[in-house]
C-alpha cells in the first residue's frame, strides 16, 4: 500500500521544481533581452560604435594613474626589503633613470597586454565602458595585445590620431587592425562581447 504522505510530497514538490526550472531557463535568457533596456536611452545609439578620443584619453589617464601607483608600490617594497636587511644603515636610495624607465615600461606593457588579452579592457576602459577588439569584434590574441601595448608605450601620441581619423582609429589600431568601441552591456555583465565584424577594418 502506497504511503499517501509520499504521494502528497511528490505532488507538492513537482510543480515547484518545474517552476524553478522554468525560472532558471528564463533567467538564462533574460540578460541578452533586458540589456538594451538597462542602458540609458541617451547611450543606446553608441553601443558598439567606435569610441571617441576624449573617452579614450580619460581611460588612458586612469590607467596611467594605476601604473604610477604600482611603480610607487614596487619602489616602497624594495626599500622595505632593504630596511629589513640592514635597518641600522638604511636610507632611501634613488633609482637610476635608465632602470626606472625599464621597470616602468615592463609594468605598463604587461598591464595593458594582460588586460586586453584576458578581459578585453583595462580598468580605465571599464570605467569608461570601452572594449578593445580585433577587426572581427573579438578579444585580441595575446601576441596582438602585446604588440599593441608596445606601440602604445613607444608612441603614446598616436592615440590622438583617433580624433582625426574618420574611423576613430589610433596609430596602434591602424597598425594592428584593432578598434576601441563603447560596450555598456559587457560592463554590466548583461550581454556577450562585441563580435560584429568591423567593416572599416
């Protein structure tokens, strides 16, 4: 003889489980559907379009501040180790200019290349809702990201060419066939990365 309690439990939990499954399926499809509605109306026309020179310059300023703080942290860390090794004779030592330039270049290039190849954006890009993509709209390959970082560090003024270019491309973008676009959906985690081909590439 069947236990009526078990039958009741099955009956009561069946619809609940189905409702949860339906809700889970709906939640999986919601991000792509509601993302445009969560973007402010004034910004929707710019989603996926090439970013302007002002936005890109502000993002670079933020990244410059981050790398400067990183350099200061490295310097203080080294001096701290020197203090622990020889506390009695410790004094802050100046760093040779050539060594400072090499360390700064390594940190900046590593930061840019790592962020672009892993996340498609630096922290400055994230704040300004920008994404760096290749000509097909995908995240850059690590080798291309490294090459782009080197070009940006060696010739930083090339950024301002994006203010003159009809396609809003900097010198690095032209050489490496990349572009910087507005991307609020990916910043909010509500949409897939930009993958639309770039007709100007």
